[in-house]
């Protein structure tokens, strides 16, 4: 059995540590923060509790597979119905039920018209075909040159996926209703990206949401990391929080040890980096990080997020109706949002003047002090924290002023929060400090361009015994793909251990 050191106790690190320990390996998990979970965080104050990371679980089978693999009991979830409420700048609203597709199409037809429903049905059929092509070779396995060559020779499959086409172009081809095009554009932000620059295969994101359901974990999605951490320790994982790693020792092209910030040396046969890929580079001797550095140099960092954590008295409303679990308030024009987040040739990144506002208001008794109050999570996309070339989110007064502006935008679009009794702000700079993600990039790298998937950190690196897992590694960001990443790395380590 191998001596394994996992660096980073986010969901990816916890999942791979538990999987490897279940195989009998001696696993140490080092986390620089005082708690585990990484970006799957939580905050509590005065009886209110908020998920500060993901607020929606899709493709729950990947979580079930993970828990089964490590011998953990199932984690109960509830399906959200409706799944989302979309409120558009013209005042119209689309309430989307929790699948299956025929229910979604019927709801769109009733609210936006039969033509819109038919368009979404056709788009969803296309998305299902793309998912069938990419699921096993691209989302469940490591990316290798031989695999890419094999897929490239499958011309019908390549034509279906059409990676040269953007998600925006997919919407323009299939959707005449501009409101549905905005809904489709929003799915690019699930990978921290611009819909005008992400490839067409991202159309699989709404397919997954519709086909497998929108799920909530009672008590908050943070429970996922708590369950993984508890089971990892039961399996013998030595969990060390408040333990930053200084560097990885490499000799003769193979990992030898992990050296902690205090100088302690942890001998290792296998090292799994579950931190942001740019942080992985900093852990390696320069000559051993050249290939990874070259990949990331060509990739665009993902967007970040500006968050308001609100405690309110009463039940917030939208246009006079109780606010649902998930709500999106769209601007009249969406392109300025992405120009502001990523910048243009003529203008550096800036806080979005008129952002789309994403609201989470769970009807979950564990998130509030009593039934007369609600915990509301408010998120807008945001430029990374970059004082030198973009936005300095630590600038005096900026967070307060922008928080006021975001709430003003939401109010003008029909939101009535009632009495706000508690308000806290989390900026991209806070996210960087709390999670170590450079600039507060939520997903590491974006999915911009047809070769974006090949610019992420590979699961198996060029250094023998060094593996990468998590949102900035293959196959990408978001809870389902991070869990898939952990399964892939588990398989790679297991296969390497069986080689003669």
C-alpha cells in the first residue's frame, strides 16, 4: 500500500482521500484552513445559516456513487419544485418545474407560448445527444492523447458535439425567444464563463439539470463535505487542518514527500493536489511545472462572485409572490455583464453596473432562527480580485456601495425583501482569502474556447505519482464534475498500483 498525501480538503480532496483510504492506502489530508469543505462553505450568525458555495445539487448519482465507493450511508436530498424562477427585464416570469422534460416544455409553452416550448424541446433533444457522446469519454475518464485521437475519428460524434460553435451560437440556432436565450446563456456561468466564448458542449448543463433533477440537501449542501470528512476519518485518513503545504519534493521525476510550511516532511509515494491548479504550480520545483504552467498560461481564469448574506423578517416576495428557492433576475442586456467581468480590449474588468441577480431562499427550518425569518443568499457574477489590472475589492467602501447597488437593482426588478435584520458581504477578495483560489476564481479556469478542456490541469501529471483533482482539473468545475474528478484519480492510482 502507498503513502498518500492529499493537499486541500475541498470536496475533491475529501472524496479522493476517502476513496484511496478505502483501498487500504495510508492517507494524510492537509488543509491550510481551519475547516474542511473549501468552496463548499457555510456561514452562520444569529440563527441564520447560508450555503456560501453551491446551492444546488444536480446529477446526484455521482454523489451516490462516491458514498457507495467509500461505504458511507446515503445522504438524503429533496427535489426542488419549482427548480427555478426566471424574471426578465420586460416583467415576464418563467417558473421552471423540476423535470422531466415534458413538464418543463409544458410550463414554457404555457408561460412563454407554444413556439417557445417547441424550441426548448428541440434544444433539449440536441443537448441529450451531446451528453450521450461526451459523458463516458470526457466526463468519466482521464483526457489522454489516444482518447482524443479516437474521438476525433468519429466524425458523426464530432459533428454532434460541434466544439467550434459557442453556447451563444447554439442558442441563436435553436431559440427565437430572447428570454430563453438568456436562460441558456446563464448556464455558461456554471463554469465561470462567458456564453459567447464557451463551446457548444456546455449545452449538456441544462440537460443534466432537467434529466436528473434539481436537489437540495436539508441542512445545506455543506453536509456533503461533512459526511465525506467523517467517513474519511473512519477509514483512517489523518486529517490535518490549519496545515499549509510549502512544497512538494520531487526527485528523479517522481514525488518523494510533501513539506509543510513549518518544515515538517511527510514522505509520500503519491501526492494528490486538490487545490487550484495555479497553486499546484507554486508547490512544484520550477522545472517540473513547465507543462502545467504552459497550459494555464493559455487559459482564462474563471469569474468570481459578489455575495450578500441576508437575514430577513418575514417571507420575501417577487412581484407580490413568495420568493422561491432559486430565482434569477435578468438585465435587459446580458453582454455588458461578461464584458465587465472579463474586461475588453478597451476596458479593464469592473463591477457589473446592471448585473443578473441570483437569489437563494430555501424553505428549510435548519437555515433560520424561526418560521418568521428567512436566510437569503444573493449572488452576482464578479470580476476577480486583481488590484493591479482590474478590480480591487478591498478598496475602502466598495463592498458596501456595491452591495447597496445590487439590492437596488433587485428591488427595481420586483424583489421585496421586507425587513433586513442582518447583512453580511463576501467579495472575491474574501473568497481568495478563505479558499486560496487566486483572485477568488470560483472554478479555477473558465471554459473559453474549443480547446478549453485541454487547458485544465490533467488528472495524471508529468511527474510520477503526482495527480490533480478538483474544479480546476479535468473534467471541470461544479459538484458533479469534482466528484467525477475524484473517481478518475482514484482509478488512476489504483491502476498504477497494479502495474508490474
